[in-house]
């Protein structure tokens, strides 16, 4: 059993995490065994800068009070775990939604994204968006495309001149060197 001081410390630590986080999703993990939870933690780490923790509901409520994630208080009942993302929220949402599809025991309850409460449907929609890395790749590709086209246009006349000279040389060799 936690002492009062330990509880206060846990609330302060969790409040600090909530303040740094850009998204938090609450899940019901009832029915998941330890290997499945470890697999979920592994996927969340791959999805970005995320944490997964099982915390007592009273500690969650106290840490959430007055903060940006106060909208999650209604979901802090029954067995509750939280996933906290400090980076790309899309990676975390994808990992949770994909894992929930494979493991019916994991149930998404709700979440908070940049201080606004989101429901299960919005979490699923968030999971379909491209990740931050994918978006960066697309932007680089878009920025790189005009430069590539300019290089091709500038290179084309020299290539045409070389092909013309090669064709003329071929004609001269066939015609007997005239």
C-alpha cells in the first residue's frame, strides 16, 4: 500500500508528464496478459516518444485536475492504463488502434489531444493520418521535384546536341567519310 507521501510524489510526477504531453489516451486493459502488455509497450516505443502505464484511478484524477487533460476524468474508472505521447500523437494512436484490432481485450476509452477531449472515433481517425515522418518525406519530395525538373530541362539541350553529333558521325561513317 502506498503511503501518503508516495501518493503525493506519484501525483506530482504524473502531473509533470501530463503537462509535457501533447496527447494522452486512456485504455481498459482488462483481459490482457503480461506478454501482451509488453508487446503493446514495445509497439508504442516504435510509434514514437510514448509511455504506457497502469496507474490507480484516484492518482490519475488528482494529477488531471486543473490541467489540460481534465476531460479524461470521466474515463478513470475500472482498470485503466494511460498512453502518453510527447512527440507525434499519430504514431501512438496507430499503435493503440492496431493493437486493439488484434487483441479484443484492449478497449480504448477516450483521449485528449492538445488539451481537447477526443472520443474513440477521433482516435481511430487520428490513426489513419500519415505520421510526422511521412509528412516530412512528402514535403521534401515536393520541394525536391522542381529542382529535379529544372536540372532535367537544363541537361536536355546538351543531351540532344550529343545525340545529334553521334547521329551525324554515324551517317558520315556509313556514307564513306564524306
